[in-house]
C-alpha cells in the first residue's frame, strides 16, 4: 500500500482556516457543494486547508491537488506576488494548484468542474493502481 506523503503545516493557521470556512465567498460555497462528500469521483476534498505557511481554498491529499478561487484582490501586484510564492511552495511539496476566478466559478461552474475532472483523469492515467501492482 502506498504511504501518504506527510504535508507540513503551521498550527497557528488552524484558527484562521476555521474562520475562513465560516466566512466563505459565494464562489467558494458553490464549488464546495460540488466537491464535498466525495462527490467528484470519490475523492476527499477539504476546504481552507493549512499547508506549510499557507491556506489552500480546497485540497485533496490523494490527488495532491490544491484549488484556489481568486477574488478581485488577486489582480493587485502584492497579492499576485504572494500567490506566486504560495504556488512555488506547493510545487516544492508536490502539490499541483489549479486557479479559478470568482467569476469563472459563479458564471461557468460546469467548465471549472471539467477542468478539475481533466486533472483527475490525467492523474489516474499516470498513477498506477495499487491493486494491480505486482500482478
């Protein structure tokens, strides 16, 4: 059985993550209704997940996939620079990050889900099935 990679996190972010879950944007709520309870191909997503010194909007450990829903502030240079640092850290940890804008989620949810599904399909094609290893 494949061992799960241990992902570091800053315990000081737990309370901030909890507050963020309680103050989600409309776009985050819409996407969460599609991701929660293993609705997407049986994968378990978490929201507002502390990883290293950051919080990902959504995270699936099995897929090593983070999903970010960006509001208007992400167009600001300082926020953009922090997003780049965050993505570099996630990449170093082996986490792929998919980014969507609030507007994409609000107005084109189906295509956002298709993009996530495409990532999952690629992951499954390139990841050996543990039950078939050694057969």
